């Protein structure tokens, strides 16, 4: 998933995506532990996607914080 795709999402969609990615990571780790994982690179890709989503959420939170300060 690209960062440009993530930035187009709303915060609610981002939170849903984050939950889904964490579930995916859990299942990938379980497959890896039982030697059923075909492509171990998927774990790293999922971790990177989680980091991208968290980064965009943090940016949105910071932008909201700045807007709240300027409105006061």
C-alpha cells in the first residue's frame, strides 16, 4: 500500500485499516511459527504498512492540534 493511498483515507478508515493490518500480522506470525508461510517478506511489508498508517494518523492528530491552538 502506498502512502498516497493512505493519505486519501479518513481517520475512521485508517483506524479500521490499522486493526485489519494488525490481524494480518498476527496470522502471518502464526503461519511463520508453524512453517506454513510461503513468503516471509509479507511480514515486513505488513509492518511497514502499519507504520505508514500510524504515521498518517499522527500527522492528522498534529494538524488537528495546530488548528485547535490557532482557533483559540
